[in-house]
C-alpha cells in the first residue's frame, strides 16, 4: 500500500436529517429486519452516518427479537484515519451499552463493524452488500501523492482525467452490491456533467440503475459551509427503470425531504410533484452511455429526455449539419489584423469575430486572418510568399510556441488548420460565453475565429434553423448540460450545442418554418419558442418555456 501521509482527507460532515433521508431512500428502515441486511459505510469519519445506522439497527433488532450480540455481520464501516475509527468505535459501543448490551460484547462488535482501511486500495470483507451509504471524501487527483494517485487509477477504471476520488468510491461501492442492492450518497454532482465523469457514467449505464437524483446546491446539507455542489444520488444493481429527479432551493429541509420521500416511494405516482423548496418529476428512464447527465428543473429534464428520445441531434451527418469551433491561431496579435495590405492579398482571409455579432446581425468589423493554409488545407511555402514571410519573421516569438517547436519546419502555421470551403458557406455563428443563446447568420465570405462556434448545413434553411436555435428550447439544452459561469453566463461549447435536438427539416410544416424564419429575423425569442414548440409538437407551458417576452440582442 502506498504511503498515505497527506493531510487533506476531503472531510465534509453531513447533517443528521440528510443522513436520515438517504437511509430512508435506500430502504434501511428499522421496520425491516436489518440483522439480515448487510450495510457498508466506505468513509465513516466521526460517525455522521454510522450513528443513525446503528440506532436503526438496534431499533430493528429489538422489534424483531434479534440478540444485540448477533449483529456482527450487519455493518462494515471503513476510514483511513485511525483516530476517526476509534471515535466511531466508541460511539457504536456507547449506543449498544445504552440499550443493555454487555460491555465486552459491545466493544467486540464495534471493532468488528469499524475498521481502518483505504477503501480504494485495501482488501475488504469479500461478501457483497445490500446497502452502501455515505458522503465520500472530496480530493482532487492532483492533490494526492503521486504513488497514491497512480495506485487508485490502476485499481479503478473510472478514475480517469483530472477528477476527484469520490469517482472511485462510486465504482467500488456499486461493484460491492448484491443484485437489487442500493448505493445512496450525498456527493458533488460535477462528475455527471464533466469529462472526467464519462467513464463512471458509462459504468453506471452498463450494469446499474439510477433511481433518484436530488440536486441540492443551495441546501444547507453539511455542518460546515462548503461549495460542494451536492446531490443525493441513489443507484441500484438492477435494470434501469423510472427515475425521480428533484431540484431544490435553500428552503428545502427535513420536512420537505420527508414529503418528497413519501411521493418517490409510491411508484404509481407519475408526472410532477412539488412542495416547500422542491420540484420533482418521475422520468420514464435515464440517460445512457458516456453522455453528460443534464441538470435543471424536473420539467426541463423531462423536456430534454422527451426530445432526446424522439429527435435527432443538431450535429448530424445524415443532414450534413455540422457544429464546430473557429480557428485558433496561437498568436492572435500576429495573425489577426485590420491591415488589409499586411501580406499578399490571397493570404488575407476575412475573419468573423465576436464583435461582428453584437448587434444581432452580422456586421464585419474589418478583421483579417493572415492565412498560412492553401485552398486544399496544406501549409504554404513561405518562399512563395515573401511579404508574408517578412511579416511573420518580424515576430520571432512565433517560433517559441509549442506547435512550432513540435515541427520547426512548420513554425509559421496556426494551431488549427483553415478548413477548405468553409469561408464561402452560410453559417450560424454563436459566441462562447453569453447568458442567452444568440445565433447570428453570416451569409458567407468570412471565416470564424476561435471565440465563435458555427453551424453549417447542406439541408437546412439557415434562417429556419436559426429560429430553432434562438428559442428557449435550444437554450434549455445548453442550460441542462453546460458549465454556468459567474453572473449566469453560459459556455456555448460545441459539445453542448451538439446535444440540441432538432426536427427533420424535410418534414417541417411550411407555416411553422415561416414563423421560425420571421422570429429569427426579428430576434424575437418568445415567437421563436412558440414556433419551435409547434415544430416539436410540445406544450411550452408544461415545460416551463414561456417567460416574459424578450428580444435577442
């Protein structure tokens, strides 16, 4: 076992009502005979989960006439820190002593229940479990000693990229489940929507079922104030069925949790449900594979699921519709200029940039790309372009770029190639960071810069498609998947834009197409939303798409 002497153990202690909620959600109730239920707590800390677990186990034993000294196999709890294990053992023993258990038996049982171990490295009790619950530690891989991080990655297939060790806790916990067993964690939900979580999402999709996801970002769930973006997630070892999703506010607490739990436990209850500080919806199934798991209100998640099931993605080879990003140069101060005579005329490429979109229509501000690529996408020979050679040689720092050092003979290249034929195509342009989706039509003649994403298509009328992308339905996709920055700014990256679902342009009603086109030309978001709702045959009220009318700017 690698040396584990780092001081950050990722401890975030959970409030009692949250613990009780999770135990209820996984079915660990004192009404059942818990002596026959095997429970694991993978990172017990000082006992925030373990105390309520033992209390429920004792109450169950009394109710079912099970001797207190016969509960040794019911719990296995682990922690990396010996001092935490001692605290938890004393707590367990005290709870047993308080109900009349013999002191020696209480001590022995507590020692059997709670053990020093690294949950991600050590050999543990080989038997499988009915329930795994807890609040796994939050430690970024970059904050681990190198040998520990390497050992974790070798041991667990989902621990990839620059993630957090709670990913491994999910994987091992799920693997420990008996058929029908459940994992219930309160944990950061970043893995659901980040690239490093893709292996874990695929792992869950391949062999387990998501049962509940309660987003609790604004809820006072922990003893200390932390920015953990938590969610209660319940998953099980069984085929995927319906899923309860809930979005909560700061008003959500113990009474609200009990109300929501009662609704979730009645599987006959479908559709929407709301109460103090929460709104919930039961989805018919969950999202599959490595795909990002969306977030948002239950109504918006229902919309995303419905459209994902019934429509094709915006980025679609079948319609030759493409979503991509503009050219990255690696040295904009050199390659981007407003001097139309900087180099040879056929090396000056009109460049579309963010400021060209500000008015809602494309208004070129006169920027050019000094273009080192020919019409076939090959790097030009500087000997053929003496003016460009002289211009670029005035900037020796170009040769210090990584891309230049990697291939010194091609030092004059931009990071990205210029795609042949793209300049002439009509394009819907979208800037990266903005509060609302803001497609602008560039009718051809300009090449997009890397701070713009673009959509091209051989099938769509670009103004009709622009109306769809202007709508709150397209906005809902971006909000569901993307990283939201400070002040509500959204990242309009291609991976999120590609997730937008669109109807088949060949089957679109002519009047609806006209309405979408008109809404796009008028920059009328509300009109675009109403027309898009007709295109998708959905009720915009049901999916929370109608708001105060706004025009895109």
